[in-house]
C-alpha cells in the first residue's frame, strides 16, 4: 500500500530494478510515473493497451484501456508505452522527471539504454551495439525515443506483471472502457517538486478516446 501523499506507482518504481542504470535514492524523485502494458490474443481476438499515469503525490492523471490488435505481445508492449508517453507529454511540462514501469525486460533495458545515449554515452556499450526492436515496432520505438528526448529526465523500471496496474486494463479493455471517459487531470509540478492542479483535460476539452500511437501516424506504417 502506498504511503499517504505518495503515488502507488512511485512505491513500485522505488522497489523495482532499473536495467543498466544504478538506482540511488535521488532517482526515485520523479514528477510523474507511467505504467503501461500491452496484451496480445491469438486466433484473431483483440488484445489491448493499458496505461496508468500518476503524479508523485498519488494524483491520478489518466487511465486508459483500449482494444488493440497488435501482431504479437512484443509489439503490443511497445505500442502501449508509446501511447502512455504521448498522453503524458500532452499533460506535463518538458522539464518533468518521469518514471516508467513496464513488465517487459527488453523494453525496460532498451529505454534505459536510450536514456544513457541521450545523456551523452556511447551506444557501443550495449550488447550488440543497439537494442533489438521487435519487427513491427520500429515506428513505435522512434516515437518512444522522441518522448525520451522530450522530457527532462526519464528512466524505466521492470516490474512483475502481477504488480502492474496497467495489466488488467490491457487484458480486459472492454471491461474497463469506462475509464476512458473520465476527466483526466493536467498536473504541472514546479521545479521544487510541488504539484499544482491546473485545468483538467476533460471531455469538453478533448476527445476522451485515445487512439493507439499507430493511429496517430496517419498513413505511416511499421
């Protein structure tokens, strides 16, 4: 259970490994936490995308549960993270420090590897020189990289799927469809870490249905 005045996602982030990056206490101080998950169903059945975003004090920023027909589970995970970062980018300032929580080892490692490269590191430190992006995820990886570069600071933690609050949203998007129509809050933390509430991105300001990132791209394809 999260401590009073703290995000439950922060507690998960604090207790989880961050591949390739040391996890000293100062790295726990994020403005926002984004948990994402993608599911895949065989036999033509749709999977889904789940996103949960919280501010550091536990303020709910957004929850999203969308059906999605990714070709496999790996692509679904990349789609979900791309979507989550797109949604947060529309609600957060560029200086925001972001903690990402995913239950996919390779995706967490790829994100942190990109963070190190953005910070001025050498891509050659990676095994194989570059992350192995699943086929069909290339455009989503480009979108994820753009969002990494757009925030003040970002790193990813690897959590167990049983602890991932986005997991049920991705695996039963129809059952959780109601979360998409709830007014999402735009919360802007100042540089000292305090969070001020500003106008909500509710149904009167924006369409509450968030298309997957692949549909933001128009005619672009993987």
